């Protein structure tokens, strides 16, 4: 790709010229504030192009249609994301580098965010809202996820890596082993697995003689896990019920929550449920991405995790823990681990692009490609963090 210092003559209507000028102005403003991003090439629908920034471009923003041009000219993050998913614009080259320019965009939809975060759960109830929202993500064909998750465990939460080059499978197995050891889980124990996903913990612990009960509100997830239990004859069960409604005749020896705290924003109610379900002296392992509780982009809440999914707000969570009979045994920052996990997932997805597009279409492929690289970018920049936590319920006096 050859950088072009000045644009070629632009379309007569001038919209392309206006976009190029606006991009350069925004780019220069950020540079003046000490914020830099890699150079890139802008290509317009008529074939003309220009360079944004200095040096060799790391990627090309290709505006394919007039609709894509209007979306780009809006500098609206959601409109640009939807234009990309619909094929009105393309990103060629380094996808992660392209996301370094999110600061050029705006994302202001406070009314929609407030309705989804507060009004709908208030009127319909959190459990009922979650049951509707779950279908937007977890009722996608499991075969799609299996193409890019790790091939050994199918974990859909961040792995624990010893170094950046370590395979995803190795890091994911280390994470599951850590969760088991941190909670002292042994064969014969009864363990509650919250949001079982594609049966990763259920199978990992079940094959080691642990009696796992996985709760899920996804029909697809329930069916997938039941097939694993039947095929491998595991001492496990799947219950299709929301955690907040779930009741057990006897308390569990441990609770494992792998990346579901983000979908349980009522911390007080969730922790009270943990107290009901866990034996005194029992432990909880949980991990989650963390940050500003109001920091979810419109693209994520509309196209990835519909509803009031929000990062773990660690100060608020710990304040609620202090009201319970739980002691925090461990807190560890896992931001770099989550960055590596999302990066490796995105690379796996790109390697399977032809298969994904042939089976499920371009829109799904682009939706998850954008989501995974955007998540990796957020963890790399520190706009999102991640934590693992181990808590122990105090033994009765």
C-alpha cells in the first residue's frame, strides 16, 4: 500500500473532500492534545483517496457506498459500526490499529442507555428483561463460537497466560485449574456454575468427579450442555433458570462465576443469593471485565450484549461485599490477560472468516470481528480493565 500525501481530485459534490478535511482537522486536534494514532488511508466511493496522518498507513478505510460516506461524515460510532457490518465501508489492514482512532468519533445516546439500564428492568424486572436480552448473543449457533474459542475447553471468559506467546488453550486450562484450586474444589463436591455457556466448566470439573449444577437462561446453551452430560456421563445437571430465581435444597460447596457478573448489575441482590446458596466456609471464584459502570458503547448494548450489561464497578462491588458475611481472599488485575484473550479470539475468527461468512453471513462475521478487536483495544488502552476475585463465606461461630 503506497501512502498518498495529498488527495487526488475529489468527486464534484465535494462530500468526499469535506470528509477528508474534517478527518484531518480532528486528527490534528488530537495530536495537539498529545493523543496520536497510526496513519491511515481514506478511499472514497469514486476511487479517490487521501492520507490521514504521517508515515506509512497501517490500514485503509474504504468507503464503498454513498451510505457509507454519510455514516463516516457523521463521526458517529454506532452509525460507522453499522455501515461496516452492512458492507457500506471496509477496513483493510490492521484492524486493531484502526480502533486507535475511536477518539475521533462520538457516541452520545443517553436516553437509550438510561431506558435499557434503568427503566426497562424497573418496569419489567431484571429477570424477565435478561430472558429477552439473552437471545441476542447466546442463542447464536454454538458452532459459530466453537470456531474461534479455544479448542480444548471452549472457555468464553479470559484466560490466564504465563507469557504473550502462550497458546489460548494453555492459558484457558491454567485459568480453570486456578479457579478449582482457589475454591478447593475436589471430586464429590457440589459446585454451582453460573451461566454455563458452552459447558466449559461443567465438562472440565465434571470429568474430574465434581457434581456441577449449571444455571442458564439460554435454550441453546441448556441443550448444548445436556448433550455433553449425556455423551460423557457426567455427574452434572443443567437448570434453565435465572440465578436470582434459583433455589437449591442444599447449599453448595463452591460457586464459580466466569464472566457473568457483568450481566448481574444488582450487586446487593446477587450477593444475598450467593449467601443463600453457599455453605459457610465455602468459596466463590468470579472474574469479569471492569471499569466505569456507564461505560458501555452503543454498539455493544445494541449489537453484542443487548440490555444493561455493564463492567464490574469494583469500588461499588466491594462496598456491597462489606455488607455480607463474605471475606475477600484475593483480588487480581487481569487486564493484560483479557487483552491477549480477545486478541487471540479475534485472530481465530479472522482465520475462519470464509467459513463463518459462508454459513452465517457477512453481518455476523463483521459484528464479532469488530466486537473482539474493539474489546482488545479497550483492554490494551486501559479504558476497560479486568479482575479475578476469590471470596469466602465466613464459617458459623
